[in-house]
C-alpha cells in the first residue's frame, strides 16, 4: 500500500471546473492502487477576502465586511450546487455552509462594535476558507465515485498558541493521525482535510501562517510515513524563476531538499518555507505538480539531487524587506556588541535575514513590519540607526556555488546596471544573495536568468519545453 499525501492549492480548487480536475487527479491515483490523503486550501483568494472582511469590520465598516461575507457565501453555495447533484446531500451541505456564514457574520458584527481585531479572532475568521472548501470538495469527490470523508483538520493539527504563525506539536499530531486518519485509509477511504488550520490545547483555532497548507501536507506526510507528498499547484513545478516575472523560466526536474528549502525561505512562493522539514526528517520525496497539466512530471525534491552542470538551479526573490544600518565607533574591538544588537531583535521577535558588518557599522535586513520604529528606538541606545524599506533580496540557489571560481563576478556582471546594497555568500554553499531596491527586482531576475539559463543541463532542467515554445 503506497500512501500519498496530495495537497491542492487555492487555484487547484478555485471553481467547479478546477475541483473537477482535482477529483480526476485523485481518482487516477486511487485507480493506480495508491491510497491518498488529501489536503486542500481555501478556494483561490478566499483567505485574502476573509482577512479583508475582518479588517473592514474592525475599522467600523460593518456594511463592507458583511458584503464581502455575502459574496463569499454565494460563491461557496454556487460551487457546491454546481458540483453536487444529489438533492438530499446538497440541501444539507448548503444548510451547513449557511450556518458557517451566519456565525462569521455574527463575529463581523461583533468586531464592528468593539473595533478591535486580535490575531486569535483573525485565525477564527480565516479558518472558514479551509473548513468550508474541505466539506465541498469531499462531497464533490463522493459524487465522482471517490469514497471521501471530510476531516476537521483542527482535530489533528495540534499547535501552540502563537496565532497566525502557530507551531505544530509533532508527537501529538502523529498520534492523532494514527488514530483518526490511519483507520480511514486502511478501510479504503480518502480523508479530505483543510490545510493551514489547527487548534491549540484548549481547542481554540490557530493557523500556520500564509501559504501554510503546504506545511500541513508535509506534517501529515511525516506523521503517516507517506511514500510521497504531492504539492499540486498552478505551475509545472519549481521553475528556474517565478514564471510570472520571467516567462522563459524552465521547470527544474529534480532538486535537493536543501536547495528547495533555501528557495522557499527566500521567497519562491511555490512552497511554504516550513514544508520541507517534516519530509527531510523522514526522507519522504516531495513532488510539485501542476493540476492544470497533470501528466507533466513536475519537480521531484529529494535528499540528494544528481550533479548539475549549470551553476544555479533557480532564482528567488523576497520583497517587502527593510535594511537597518547601525553605525557606532564603540563597536571597534568590543566583544558582545552584536549580542546586544540581536537581543533587541529577539525582544521584538523579529527575525533577521542577512547581516553584514564592518569595523564600525552593522547592516541587517528584516521583513518590513510595524515593529520597526520600536526596534529602531531600542537600537538607538546602542548606535546611530537608519532604516529604509522597499528593498528586495535576490537569492541564487545552486550546488557548491562557493567552489566555483569567478561565479560572483559573473553574477554581478549580469546585474551591473542595478545598484546592489548588500551582499552575502558565506553562510551557505548553495546560496548567493544580494539586496537591491524592490523596483529593480523583476529586471534583476530577468537579467540573471538570461545570463545563467541559456544552456541548461538537460538532466536537471526541462529544456525541451523551451525548444517546443520556440518552434511553435
Ligand atoms: P498554491 O495556491 O497552489 O499554493 P501559490 O500561489 O502559493 O500556489 O504558489 C504558486 C505560485 O508560486 C506560482 O503561480 C508562481 O507564480 C509562484 N512562484 C514563485 N517562484 C516560483 C518558482 N521558482 N517556481 C514556480 N513558481 C514560483
Ligand atoms: N489559504 C491559505 C493562504 O492563502 C493557506 C494556503 O493556501 O496555503 O494563505
Ligand atoms: Mg501556496
């Protein structure tokens, strides 16, 4: 029995046609003798809209918030109606959908009265996206002959109480997955659960952070020792750059866990940064596949990727960053100074991406966030502080970059028309990163792509696809 966790992202379940495609993909796996556990996202854009409804309500715009909720109610009711023909089943499903939106409207009215939105209530609001999509999709699967059962993910994914970025508690999840999912799978059923959501010890709803459905899939794959974890999305796999920015991007056929983790962390949205870890721990291959093009081989992420003749595998971009410059003559020859600086970031729970030091100055980069003024005020006690937003980090990932002579010269030659603010290569052998203005980021990616992916190694990249595109 080959258990496979199949995760379908927002675009793969965005409307009835997409859910039909998803059902056909899952049915295909069942027919091939696999036993799938399905993890689904909210329908495309639903999470954004739920967040917008919450924000509008908390700003006192009750009418606006309820209008968003009403549009979402219709979208989910209509989708269910288009997919489920059995009169009894659809009546019950629509009643259930209405109950969820009635409760949501109650919460929104409450927020409009108290004018405050806490992370805990935000998680309750957004969780509706996955809770509802999961029920609709399970019902649609059943009508198409898949013996699906909707599971409330919050009963399995136990997390701590850091709302909006909760951390899963692996041991308990493993136990619960064995108790609640394994018997279904053994009985030939296909569990369908929402990604992204969980609950804490007290049963209060939490979420794993934006894009967290990938993480749920990997956690469940790890918990059940799956043979593979499949991430179904709207592109052919991990590409050499974001295809929305660089239309020439090529599919990467195979990549190592380490390289994929680096890409995800540095902004390749195709995978949530935490996805790889549970798979690494148990050496479970992760596949990134296209639900619009299911016969394509996608990208295989494995522990040791084969040797690649091209220096880089992919280029990632992380936007919305700020750079913080500290200047202090005191730093000269003192030890413990960096520790004091990092204590400030620790106090504000603000992760730092990149650090560069000279004798009297330190530059750091962080995600732009509303804590920056308070952080700068605290750092001001240690040094002169300046900070600037709208920066982007370009991250080139490939095996053993450090071992290749002249690589940095080639990279910076490719972007010689762009002002580079900060450079880092030391930390990892597989990553070369530099910081530029956000407005230059797309141009930098295209220039680097043109410079480094002209003659891609056919063992690693799908160069055939480019040839076909040129000849058609
Ligand atoms: P899903 O809803 O399926 O989780 P996401 O929108 O989160 O999908 O991720 C898929 C998107 O990631 C693609 O549409 C693409 O624009 C973007 N992306 C960014 N970098 C890359 C990359 N290197 N390879 C593939 N896709 C990428
Ligand atoms: N629906 C959530 C989001 O949009 C989680 C996910 O899709 O992975 O962030
Ligand atoms: Mg995603």
